[in-house]
C-alpha cells in the first residue's frame, strides 16, 4: 500500500496524468481507444471532428470500427485529445 502511495505521489509531482481505473479497464477490454479517450475528455464526436478538421461521420466510422485512420489522421486526433500517438494505436 505504501509503495502504491509513493508511486501516486511521484506521478503527481512529475505532472504525469493519472488515469482513472475505469478508463484503463475500458481500454484493456478492447473498447475503441478514440471513443474511450474522447469520452474521458468529455467531448462529443462533433467537437472532436471540428477540432481535428474532420467530419463527424469520419469519427463515428473510426469509433465503430468501420474505418481505420491514417497516421496523419490519428496524429491530429491524438493532439486534440492531448495524447501521444501511441495511446491510440
């Protein structure tokens, strides 16, 4: 327990983002990463689309698994969601 607390305190000091367990579990369960992170950031598909310069339908298709984003598209989405590209692939 003390070790967990020390890790937590270090992460806070380093300005690392502390992600709630429910987000981690959703990602581990294989849910769409864009959707999980978008919802965690409290954004709608329309907001994400506008901020990343895409159509809302494109975001919906990517979240639904009907479309795969190019590296360029995923980089834009990652930037808007304040993530590293690795968090989406």
